[in-house]
């Protein structure tokens, strides 16, 4: 849902000027404006028919309704905005930001608003942090919806997705946003995006317990049953493979980085509110859990996503595929020295050093007896920070064989050359 710049500006201005009638969850307005409970009926009265179960909450639905309220505010339709806000907080009583906007709209019916959080000084002092977090959440949601990805663009990290990557996830920490892509014969297509929270101390995780969210290219490793988890994790959890081999090469530590939901009493969190995980509202996480595949779904977590045209990504992929094919040819040659030229001195293969791996490589090359190697379902994901790296996954099938193994390699650019610093079997 895209808003015009004029509507967005007006909406942001009103949110910035609104007064908080509901002081950070005390729900003053909500408690006074709830529908009155019907009086008890006489025992002889006919019982009312059972109510139908509430409809399933759709992913992204609450945010879309909140933005529609902002849009109405920007158009000066405050009464219509108030009516929609009342329904929204009734449907999502734990959506604190919606409660805030509802309270502001109620107060605006009585007197002009002066500033954001125009409440008694004592209330401001006790709730200043929560108020600031709600304001930041509002700004992040609006920013992400104002700064939409260009039509048809993809994250620059997605050089090449294979048919095995039916879905891919990209996270932009600067916008508190997760983008869900579907990949088919036509290429990656954005199908949904959601507000998310990251670590309390931000991003670039380096050590256990540093309250930061890692940056890099990861993969969903499992889907944890919510029945096995504490309520803290909400609708479930999708662990990712932090620390990956690139993290390990740089000495990064920690574990247990998940995409997970919120406790039942909470709808969303502040943009920086986790111990390092990526957290979504439960309806949004449920959609992702129902959609993505374990082991084959890449998860890119970036400070800021750079969007490129698919053709630009394909050009970079073709250039790197020339390097990958040269490695394949070296392996098919049976010449171990020619093959070793593609590896860094600190190379590791399934936990073994280069010196330890050499006998294994010789055995493998001897078994292939110079047969050509076919690389199937190649995916290439690029990550660039202090170094330029590639995460490459493919099926390796000796010519004439029906099946092979799925391997993942991590490449790093050393001057003009690409070298492999890690290789392992993933399936």
C-alpha cells in the first residue's frame, strides 16, 4: 500500500503531534470506550446462539490497517480514522502502537494536540523509554512503506537462486523490515514484507551475549515446534546457521539466532528489542513458517539492502560462474596441484585443514578417474563487507552418475583471484 508524499507527510506530522491519551499501555481511552457488556439475561430466556470463531488473523493485516488510519489522518478524515482505530485496537488489543494512535485520535476530539506524548510530566518520566520506542516503531513502519523496493528489483546479494531455493528472505536492519521472495522460473518475486525487531544493541554480532543481530548470508536450518518452546517465542521459531563458516573464520562467537514470534500478550516489539534474534509479529511469522523450506531457504541480513535489476545480478553471476567452472575443470582433470590452486592456505573442508584434506582430495580425484563433473542447481549469494565473499551451493554429480552430493563453498576474493576457504556437504 503506497501513500502519496503529501499524505505521508501529513500522517507523520499528526503522529508526531498526537497526544497520548493511553499512557503506554494503561489504555485509559480504551477502557472508557469499550462496548458495554450486556446485562445477564433471565434464566428463562432463550440462550443466544454460539458465536462463530474469530477469523484467522492474516499476516501484515494489522499494519495495513494502521497505515490506512495514517492515510485518513493525512487526508484530515479524523472521524473515519477514529472509527477504524477503535476496531483495530479491539481486534488487536496488544498492538501498542495502534493503542497509541487511537488514544491520540480520541484526545484530538476534545482539544488541540501540542506534541507527541503530551501527558503529565510524571507520566512522561515513567514512560519516556516506551514512548520513544513506539515513536521509533511508527517511524520505521512509515519509512519502510514510503521507501519501497523498485518494482522488479532484487537484493544485490541474490546473484543466482537455484530451483532448490523456492523462497528467499532478505532483512534490512535500517528499515526494520523483512522481505520474503518467491523464486520460480521467472526469477525472484517479492511476495510479502514485514516489520521486524533486531538486537537491543543493534547489528554486527561478534560475541556471545552482545545483544546484537548478525550480518551475513545464512540458511534456515530447522523449524521448531511451538509446543516445544516457551511462550516467549510466540508462534514458533526458524533457527539460522549463525555462526556460518565466514563468521567462524573471523572469530565470531554465539549461537541460537532464530527468526521467532512474540509472547501472546505482545503484538510487536521496538525496532531494537531482542537478544540478537529477528522477531516478527506472530501472524507474520506463521506465514513465513508455512511458506519457506528448511535447509534451502537463504536468509540475508544486511545493514541496508541495495536493490538491483535482475539483469545486473545475472551479469555478476555469469562472471563468477566462469570461476566456478574453472574449479570444476580442475577437479575433473584429476590433477591435485591444479585443484589446490583454488584454495586458501587456511582452507577447511568438513572441519579439516588443507594439509589434512589433501589425502582425502587425492582419494576423491582418484575415484573420479578424470571424469567430468556436472554442477546442478547452482545458487550464488554474494556478501561484501571488509571482504568480498560468495556462498555457493550446488549438486556435484560425476558424469554418468545419477546422483551426487550437495555441497556448499565459501569463496573470498584475494586481489584479482577468487579462492575457496571452506567447503562442506550439506545434503
